C-alpha cells in the first residue's frame, strides 16, 4: 500500500511538472510569436486577427488555423495563391511565402495565432516545422 501511494504521488508530481513545463513553453512561444506576427502578419491580418474583408482572411476560429498543422505550416512556408472562402466570404489577396522565417519563428507565430484572437489550439513546435520544410525539398 505504501509503494502504491508513493507511485501515485510520483506520477502526479511528474504530471504537474510536465504541465508546468508545457505552460512555460507556450508562454515563451506566444511572446516570441507575437513579435513575429507584428513584424510580418499584422499589416494584412491586422492586430486583432480579423483581416480585411474580401482581401486578407481572418485568423479567428477558421478551419485553416484550427486544422492540420502541416497544412498551416505550408501556408507560411509556401504562401497561398488561391482564393479562399471562409464563413461564406471569399478572400482574393495572395499570401506571400515566408521562407525567410526560421523553424522556431514559424512555430512561434503559428502558436501565437492558434492561441490568440479567441483561438485555443495546440502549440506548434520547431521540430514540426522542420519536418514539413524537409518534405518540401
């Protein structure tokens, strides 16, 4: 019984430590991502992520932001030339590729977007960006 109690306490401690580390990583990524967003994205998608009607799409609870991370990563790395329909509105402006951003910057800006403007989605890691970038070569 004593061993079981110790095992439960250890498991709980590891879980709390892991959660705390994830929260710390998220906070740091969000801070870095906000700077990347302000420097590279806000001019088109605006500070509030609402975009410009008919031109630049919103980043608020869209399937692109919430969806598969590799697809979203590719939008940053390769850009997007096609018209995009979101919530019945069509957006025509092309999104320029951002290949100059490092894997960490892409991960951070996507984590920021996926956790700002009312969004609450999982963070994106530099390793995920690196894997997508490698597939594109």
